[in-house]
């Protein structure tokens, strides 16, 4: 059986949500905590997408073209 890392993350989130709702003084406080978590997630998402976009624009090493074997060459017109 393979273990899905997403299942681990989901279980941590469910446990954290239950603890926050039980231990916080009210639902409003739990809602504010949820908004802070969503804000942190949005900032992380924006920064990550900008970093990926900048890496794709940056010129890197050229990708070598695949080498052709003798069977891939076209016959010459003069030969």
C-alpha cells in the first residue's frame, strides 16, 4: 500500500481545525485565525508563482537537439 502525502496533510488540517474550534474562545476568533491562514497561503502562492515565472523567463542552458542516426538522414539529391 502506498501512502499518500496529501492524506497526511489533510489529517493534520482536520486535527488543527478541531483543536482551534474547541480551544478558541469563540467562533469569531477561529474565523480570524482561518483568515490569517488563508492570507499566508495566498502570499505564499503569489510568491511561488512569481518565482516560477521569473525562472521560466531566465535564459538557461540550451537543450541539446537529439542526434540523428544514419537511418534518420534524408537521402541526398545528388547521390
